[in-house]
C-alpha cells in the first residue's frame, strides 16, 4: 500500500489496496453477484407462481367437478396451489378406484389425502425457500468480512506510518480511505440481501398460507361431496 498518495477514484483505491484487502473485496464481490442472481431468479419465479396461482384459482372456481379442475391443473406446472390439487386428486382417484364401502375405510381415505396435501405443501415450501439461506448468510457475514478487510487495511496503514515516522493527515488519509472501501463493499453486498431475504420470506409465508387454506378447503369438499 502506498502511503501518502491520495486517490479520488474508488477503482484506484481498490487497485492500490493491500493483497489481503483485495482478496476480501473479491470475496464480497462473489457474495454480491450470487445474491443478486438469486434475487432476480426468485423475483421472476415468484411472479410466475403468483400469476399461475391466480389463473388456477379462477379455473377452480368456475369448475363444477373435480375432474374438470384436474384437467385445468395440468396447465399450470409452476402453480403451488395446482400442485396441491394434483397430488390430492391423484390420491382421491386411487381411493375411488378401490371403491371404499365402510366408514373405517373412508376415514383412512381422508387421512391419506390429508397426508398427500401435507407432503405437497412441505415440498413446495422447500422449493420456495431454496437459496434464501444464502441471502441470509450474505446479510449476516458480509459486514463482518468487510470490517475485517478494513481493520487489516488500517493496520497496514499504521505499519507504513511507523516505517515512515510520520503521522500527518496527508499520510494517514489515503491508507484509511482505501481500507474503508472494504466496509462499504460489505454493506453494499449485505443491505440488498437482507432486504430481499425478508421480502421473499414473507412471500413464502403468503404462498404457504394460501396452500394450507386451499388444501383444507379441498379436503372438506372431498369429504362432504365425494366420500360416503
């Protein structure tokens, strides 16, 4: 690190930083790039799921029979609600083919459908929440990684000051400003990650509530109208 040479360009500060600070900046850049990739991927994925859910519910409300809904559900491969219906309806068809005749079998049938709905919701929640832990890790770790780079850079600056035997502002400012780039980069990586992690976590909760409500309604319809 050059002591006493002040740069007004952030890029010049990065290029003049110590090797370890540069390595820290590369790590933070990696976290930032991957986080933004996840942010955009989840944005388009959730928007597609939301649109297909709305379209599926519209078809569901218009249908008069479950068989009609079954054919419509195939049109929405990304819909979480349609996936709940597809798995529940598959179990319902298996039960219907066995033609249950006793109350005990009917109770087991409802339990089987409920388990199918529960499994589907669990699987879909897992898919919805995929990659979100990386955003949480970025939001938690990057400020400290940046702070480490800053502390190391300042230590390197003071080491240079000791070698020169001078501690004027003109000598201290360049090294410290270069070291602070790491903190700024850490915050730049962490802040969007935290914001979108919270946003997408709430979206996952909303989709989960939607699936649970639809699953409960579907089970009630099957129990009330189709099982004896």
